[in-house]
C-alpha cells in the first residue's frame, strides 16, 4: 500500500500564500519569513505528493498547474475548517477572527462596501475582509478556485454548483443628460430612444443583459461609446454623448467632472437585476463568511422594497 505523504500545515499555508500572490517573494513578505524557506517548503511538498503545483517563470513569477489549482481550492477549505475546529476546542466559538475573502461585482462595490466594512469592523474587530472587485464572469472563477469564500454580485449566469441567496433587486433606469427632451418625464418607453446614440456599460454578462433588454423592447441600439467604468458612462451621458441604461442609482446627480445625470424610470416591463450572496455549494461555510453574509443581509433588509438604490 502506498504511504500517505507526511505534509505539514506550514507547507500547506506557504503553498496557499504563494498561490494567492503567484510569487514566492510576496508570500515570504506576507509570512515574515525568508523567501528561501517558502521555496524550500513548497518544493518539498511537491516531492512528497509527487505532483508539480507551480510552473516557475523567472521573469513572470509563478503559474498554477491544473493539479495546483485543484489543490489550492481544497487546501483553502481545509485550513478554514481547521481554524474553526481550533476555535471550538479553545472556547472561542463566538469570536470571529482571521481573514475572509469577499468578491464583489465592480459596480456594486461603491454602493455596498462603505457601509458593510464599518459594520463588520464594529461587530468583529478581529475580522479582516479582503475585497476582490470583479466582473460577473470572474465571480464564477474566484468562487470555484477558492480565491473568494463568497461573493456579493448580480445573479448573472453563476452556473451549476453555486448557491445564490436573494438579497434585493436593482431595477433598470434610463440615464440622460439634464437638458435632454425626455429628462423631465416621469417614465419613458425604450422605443422613444430608438434613434438616439447609446453609451453602453460594457462588462461581461452586463452587456448581454442590456442588449437583450433593448431587443425585447424592439430597439437596436446605436452604440456610440462603450466603457467598463460605471462613472465614465455617467460622465459621457452627462455631456450629451448618448443615453445609457444602468441599475444602481447614486445619492447625487453629479459626475466626476462636474456634469449631471437625470434618472428616468423605464415604463416597459423589464426584469431587474437580482442581487445575491453567492457561494460554492461544495465548500463548508466558515464563521467568517457567515458574519459577512449576516451584515450584507441587514444592509439590504433596510432598503425600501429591498431594492439596490432609491426608487
């Protein structure tokens, strides 16, 4: 019978740090040890399990092999569970501490994090939240490879194996310059904008959502500008370069460069974007992840109609 590899917790922790930063040097700095110690421990780990975990590039640092990606996912789950076991054994069940990695959809981040992080800091001063700002397609990746324990995102094609807990909905609206002929209307139909140029928020999955919405209304958009930046889109709209469709409504109308954007509800019956807490079904939820989830639920429970922005 083959002998089980005698790996150590230190080797596993060093491996996770190196895989997180894709750099032995950055991992060593984070761990406050010599780079040679990290490199030696990981080389020994690879020898013991008989599998190469990293591809080493002199100029470009590290790249995970397929086996390394799979082991990273499992090792993160193992270490998280071990932390909880040790807390239970030492009677620190009610104390939430350590680091939790939260993925957040990039356009949701400025609307949620300024409240979420201080709330968590007050309740759990020993909890550190590492935020990974990302697009919808990347949310799937960071959950599956274990880079993030949970995600605050829109329910956009999360795929199989991901549990999504509904928090609220962000209704679409038309963003217009304040001097636009329709800016003072209580609501408009998308067909009224059929001949006008559009500024598209061009993020993976988001663009499909906006384009399918327009197609359902029978409108083929004349896209003048595209941008992956929410604020760049608002700025272009404010300066009269076209209308846009967005979901999150800021508390003020101003843009970074001093312009203004008018918000007009859409009369067409169109689906809003469900906002969800997403987690990988196969991964055990930690006390840290549960603390973040509880705080997020309270933020959205306070919003009228559970909508992600003023109505």
